[in-house]
């Protein structure tokens, strides 16, 4: 929770918060764009390498799909850590 500094009136504080939120949204948008471009490259190289060596590398069609698979992978690692009672190896490879 944000606390208004004592030297700021409510209007100044609201403007400051709105500016900070706008900056965070812009940063989020840049990161989503970067992730989207990265996934496009990953998918392109997966296609090329699969054609080259007959492999079965996974292609991600969207940022949402990648985030879903990432969450699944993190859940598997957390479950492995809970079962082992220690550090899990971060070698989760999505299907």
C-alpha cells in the first residue's frame, strides 16, 4: 500500500501515482512485446531445427500459452521440492 508523503497534498499525490502507473503500464507493454518477439524467434528456430533433424521441439503460439506452460513447470518444480524436502533441479522441460 502506498502512503502519501506528508509534504504532498492529495492532488499532487494522485498525479504522482497516475504518472507511476502510466510508467509501469508502458514498461509492461514493452516487456510483453519483447516476450512476443522472443517467442516468435523460438518458434521459428524450433521449426527450422525440427525440419533439419526431425526433432519435436515445442512451438508456442502465444505469450499466454507460454505463461501457462511456465506456470505448470513451476508447479512441477515446487511439487518436486516439497517431495524431496530440498532444492529441486530446474530441469523442467514442457511437453
